[in-house]
C-alpha cells in the first residue's frame, strides 16, 4: 500500500519521493528498506544524504527549463 506523509510519498511500489531536507532521515530509510538515492536537485547537496547509500545525481532545474533529451 503506498504511503504518503509530510516526510515522504511512495509514488510506485518501492519508489519514494521526499524533500532533500529529509533525505538523511536514517530511521525512515531503514523502515522502508531504501537502497539508493536518486537526487534530482540542481546543485550538489551539502552532505544531507545517508552516508551508507549510493547516490545517483541527476541535476535538474525545477520547471520547463530542462532539456527534453533528459526525458527521452
């Protein structure tokens, strides 16, 4: 069953979306067995992610300024 809260939303089975300010919440990461973080923010985060997990950085700008080929 998908979850939704102020901290995180499950948008598909096992795929969670959450604000960068909550990305280092170790208890929530363990509770949902998260194994990788995909970062879609424009700039490098300043150490807010769990140090144990791999992070895939895909810098994006909010809104229509992203290049179409990033979605193809």
